[in-house]
C-alpha cells in the first residue's frame, strides 16, 4: 500500500456489470468532457495554465502506460501493435487513430486521431487542447518501446483542423 488515497489501479474502474446493471458501460461524451474541463479549470485556476498542462500530460501518460499494460502488453510486432491499438481505441470510442508516418530507426511518428474524445466538435479557440492525449500517446509508446517519447499536438480541432495530429519523437 502506497499510503496514497487514490493511487491508480484498474480495480478503481470497478465491476460495471454489478454497479450499472441498467446503464452499462456507456456514457455520453458530454459527461466525460464535463468532468475533464471542470477539473482542468479548477487546476488551472489554482495552479496556473502551465501546471494544469503538466498535470494533464502526466495523467495522460499514466493512463497510456496503464492502457498499454492492460490491453496491448506482449505485442512485439510494430504492425500488430498499431492494428491492435487502432482497434482498441475505436472499440472504446476514444478516437480513430491513423499513422501518417513512422521512422523506427529515428524514433519519430506522426499520428492523427479523428473524432477525438477530448475535442472533436468543440469551437475554434485558437489553441490546441489535447494535452492529456499527448501524455496518453507518450505513455503507450514508452511502454511498447521501453524508450521515453515526447509527444506534441501540432493540429487540433480547436485550431480549425478537423483532426488532431501529434508528433511523437523518441527522447534522447
């Protein structure tokens, strides 16, 4: 026991079949975004934008690492890894992932996520908001490759693009 009250574990997700026998494991995007953006607003108001972004990136990274361990662990082939990741993200309705380019020897990827859970359909606000997704992708890639990655969103629905595009570069 870590002594932390809310240390993440998959057990915190509970048994949906017992806990939600009538509503099941589906919810609406509005409910997810309500939780995400109110939490982000509180963190930003208390600690500033830079710290809020750092918290969301770190949380996304932790989620990505846990996601990899739970759903993708043991896959060694890059092609199979990408196919399984695409299938799982679509199945869970997180988004539709595409790999635009990948250089394994350099350790650089460009990925897009259409219908992104975090931002697709939001108004244009002049800046990208998918910091959690940056961390999520970094965590998945780090666990698959055993190498840290730095992920940055370069296009976002909120900047007028109709897909989220991420640059992922192996950290040195």
